[in-house]
C-alpha cells in the first residue's frame, strides 16, 4: 500500500547510512541503557508514586510536564541526528501534512475502538472500571487551557520516545521487529500510573500505534491520533 504522504529523499540528505559502523549493536546497547535510565526510569518512578498518592492536575504540574516533554523530545532528536545523520529512524521525514492528518483519523478510530471494547469487557465480566471511565471531572480555568497543549506535547514526546527511538533501538539490538514492538509497548504501558486493566488497554494501544509505525515509519500521524485519544478520554 503506497503512502501518499511519503517523498523520496535525495542522496545528500543522508550523510550516513542507517547501518554505518557507528551503529554497532554494542554501542547502541549502551546508548539504549543510558536513555532508559535517564528517561524511562524517572517516568516509571513517577507512576509508582502516582499509584500510591494520586495527585490532581494543576497548572503548575502541567507546566512542568510541558517543559519535560519539550526537553526530552529535543534530547532524543539531537541524539538520533548525531548518531544517524538523519531523523528517519524517528519517523520524522519530508511529508505532506494533509496526508498525515488523514491517516491520523483511522488510527484514532482504532484506538477508540480498543478502549471502548475494553470498557465493555470490564462491564460484562465485572472487572474494575477503567480509570478514565470513573466520572472524570472536566478541567476548569487555566488547566482547561493548558491541558490540550499538554496532550499534544506529551503525545509528541511519547511517540518520539517509544515508537520512534525505543522501537528502532530495540529492533537493532534484538534483531527482531516483533520483539521490539512487544517490548516497546510493554515499556509504554509500564510507566502509566493506572491499575492492571488500564495498563492492558494502554499496551494494546501501543501495539496499534507500533504496527502503524512499523508499516509506514511516519511519526506525525501517530502524534495526532495519540493526542486525539487523550483529548477524547478527558472530554468525550
């Protein structure tokens, strides 16, 4: 299936190939371990604290999340560019934005369907209701203004980190696309501060996003769909 959003890259746009010598598995393994320790471990620690002592969203906490998201995204972009000489491993490429927006629609629909199906199963089998189905209070004031921006920035960070960076590095170090997909989806779910049923749904959502990334290697459509899902959960 041809992606209408894709454009060919000229030879001078890729000063180094994806399989150049400086992309040896041993070096990538060390790099991956450092990135996980610097980014994923703090997120996981935050999720543990969030399970023990849940906190309401405030303008201050959202602002901090925005700074974190922008900073970590910039760090990952710099790291991949410095290592690869291109941002294509992250799914950042020349593209037609109208095509990315169109592709985001079916991805968003699949994500919503996965979440709604899990909610229905929880009702049928009497499982604990999903966190986002427990009468979430609509945000007000400055929080209501900042939250959509936060959802977009956090989606950009998570897709850059999980689908872009982590999947690519796991694929190279484990030599398996499917293994990388499963592992990156597990890493994605694990740092969310929710009960097991919620984490299972997030894992499935990660698989959906990861499959689209594996097929098309384009990040913007995933960011739009992911941000749309978060907005739907909060305001839908």
